């Protein structure tokens, strides 16, 4: 098999297309429509916001928060094994397809969620999240295969931008159905459930365009047991990471600031409804604002990294996140809330894009184990989400006020800066395989 030509526009566009395909899950399912729908069907006059979940009464916001935690705990456990096998067997694209199909079909299954099928809906939500997060690690691992190091920041930002645009387009289509459901002749509940179905179809359909253009990975060896050799591959990468101090420092710093970033992304709609008491129309408008500003943020931090280097740009983004946590603790309905939302959007896209690019740069340039290396990035990503969302829900459960949870997120951001400052800020690192 011929090696992949790097910086090929067709391959780059095929890679970006998967962001276009799967980002509808992030926006419609985890941010815009599903949280609102979930809170609606789990709130009633009898139990208030308490949900009877397999015989346990749990506040709906806590159940949602802990469901997200379970998603990423399972994904974090599975990721290293799947990616090491994928690297060894050359089946990275196949594993990516399976993850995509699992997530997309589970999203479509949410069409059947109602007040009588809460347990089924939560399980489908968890399965959709596992499919999404598993496919992302394979997707991310393509970046160092298809691009040269000096292009990582630009291409990573391009992928996120395509994702934001695609997700906004589908959300607008679904919002039209929700807002004008009476004129269309359907109920609001049906319109919401229909949006979950469209996410599955969109993700599955556009995913095919990406799979058609992405290169197949080269199989290393045909001998031996796939799982055994895959685990050896994982162990080899782990031993290499232990010899790469800059990569280790980045992973620790990423762990702490990502706890804050991802927790805000997943639970901000619940915060807006429970604490700010924002109306649904205003919440949807806010979410659209965040997505549009995120496009500008991804490119802005990319430009900034070209001038001051990756880690300095990340530190600036993290400082803005700390300010956001302070603002969130005192924010009130009105203009201040929309300013807060715009600020979140600006750094959300930029920090995510730059994190992926920076990790790619700190990986050895001559490695072929891209999926295995990214599995460690993915595990750190998922475990930070698990602890972030769990601590957020736990503090809410203990104190009864979501604002107190923002204090913990602010502390996570502060800790991350300490580790990021230990990494030289450059545009190109040219990391070599450890001896």
C-alpha cells in the first residue's frame, strides 16, 4: 500500500467532512434540543424534577449529568484497547465506521423516548455518546497521517469550523419544525423526537462521504492474535510516552482545563434553565450564538498560536475560561448572560481545536501508531469529562445550587495553567521517537 500523500486537499476535505457529519450530535443531542426535551418529560406535578429511574428517585439534572459521566467512563475504558488493535490490524477506518453506525443508530432510537420510556432513553443516550466519543479518537488520529506538522493548527481549525457550520444548519432545520409545529400539523414533542432521528440520518449519511475519501491504514503484521498484539502495541506507546516529558505535561494540563471546558459544554443548557430560568426561545438563540462565535474563535486562536506559539495561546484561552467561571457565578438574566455565552463560544472552539493540534505536534513525527497515541489523549479527555460532570452534579446535589459547581471548574482551570507553563511555546516541535 502506498503511503498517504500529506496535505492532499481531497483527503483533508474528506477528514473535515466527518466533523460536519458527527457534530450534529454535539449540538442537537448534548446541547440544544435533547436536554430541554429530557427536562420536560422528567418534570411532573407528582415528583417535581425527581425521576423514577429503575426504582431510584434522582433529580433530573443529576441523572443527566451522571449519564454523561457514564458515557465517557465506558469510552475511556474501551478506547485504548480498540485503538491499539486498530493500529496493529490496519482496521482503523473499520473501527471508526462501527463507532459511527452505533452512535447514529442510537441517536435515531431516541425518537422513541417519552415519559414512559425514561430508562430506554437514558440507555440510548449513553450508547449514542459511546459511539460518538469512540469514533472521535479514530478521527483525530488521522490528523498526523494526512497533514504535515506546520499545517496541524490550520487543518484542525478547519475541521471544527466545518463541524460548527454543519451542526448549525441541521439545528436550524429542526428549529423550524419545532417553532412551526402547529402549522406543519405535528406536536411539539413529535418535532423534538424527529430531530433526534434526523441527527442519526445526517451523521450516518455524511459519514459515508468521509469514509470514501479517508485512506486505509496499513496493516503491520498478519501473524499472531489481534488482541494480544494490539495490547503489545499499546504498551509500546505507553513506554514511549513515559520518555516524552513535554507530552506528559501537556496531558496533565489538558486533563484539568478540559474538565472545565467539556463540563460547561455538556451542562450549560441545564444551568441556563435551572439557574437563569431562561425561556426556550432565548436558550436556542444563545446556543446558535455560541456556535457561530466558536467558528471565529477557532480561527482566532489558530492565528494567535502562529504568533505566540501553541501553549501561550492555550494559556490565554484558559485565562478567559477562568473569567467566564467568575462571570457565571454572578450572572443574571439579560445582557450579561448573552455576553457570557458569546465568551464561551469564542474560547470553546479555539481551545478544542488548538488542543488537538498541540497534542499532534508533541507526538513523535516518525511514529505510525497514531491511533494508539491518540487513545491516551482520548482517555485523558474522557476521564476529565467523567470527573468534571460528576463533580458538577455532586456539588449540585450537596449544595442545591449549580452556581457553586462553577467554583470547582475555575479551580481546574487554574491548576492547568501551572502545567502548561512547563511546556515551551512553539509552532513546530519536531518531536522524535524516544530512544
